[in-house]
């Protein structure tokens, strides 16, 4: 009777094995998922395959686990496959969980150091780099803007208020206007030459 049931329902077992193999080969871990949970899920599918009558080799299971990891784990996959050591399903989950802890620690350290750098740059951004103790340096940095006030004193040229002597309108007039100018030349060039050459 058992033989009859096995022959009758054996086809269903083959379909079940095919579905489990497809699920086992195509499962992928998402970024941020826990690697231990992902490996446990693959081991459960492998156990279901064994219960259905299909055993998987240890190398096949290791290959499927490594290929199902996300791109952020590529450096881990490369180092494990090129390490030269024989990988087994007994040691692979432990290695992957150790690497996951290291990656989380590194990410946390990077986040805290970048946060500290951002805070320190924010606090030091508005502080002056140097403090000057001499009066001459203080005058340089605290110079008031130049004011264009008109002078209250009278001009020494014309006596009017509102300008200095250098800006006096009388200075802009020509001093010699209307006067005759006489000039004399006091230097002469004498060259010795015969009078017929003139």
C-alpha cells in the first residue's frame, strides 16, 4: 500500500522539490536585513529539501548563501571565496555575523565622528582665529567708516565755511588771468663757426 501511495503522490514530491530549489536559488538578502536571519531562512529551505528527498551538498549551500548577499557585502564574498580555506555551513554563518557586527560598528563610528566634526566646525566657524592685544591692531579691526561731513571751520583762502583751502573754488581760477606775462631767456648756445656759414 505504501508503494502505491508513493507512486501516486511522487509527482507532487518532484514539484515540491522544484519549487523549493527555485526558492532556495533565487532568494536574496535586502540591504539592512540581519544576516543571521537570512542564513537561517536558507537553512530551513535546505532542510525542507532534505525532508522532500533532495539533499544539497555543503559547497552548494555555501555558494547560494554567498550569492544571495547584497552588493554591500561584495568585499566579504570576495575575501571568503579567495581565502583558500574550505568553507562549510557550520562556520559560514558565524563568519558572516562577525563581519556584520564589524560593519555596524564601523558605520556607527563613522557616523559619530562625522557628527563630532560637524559640531566642532559649527562651533568654531564664528570664533576669530587670533586675538590681538596691541592697540594698533584693535584700531585696524575696529575702524569706523569714513564720514563725509563738511568742515565747520572757515576756509583760510576765501573765508567761507563748508570747504577747506585745498578745495577752495578760488584755487581753481587761473592766477594770471588778465595780467601780462613777460619772459626772458637767460641761456644761450654759442658755437664757434665762421660767419660765412650763416
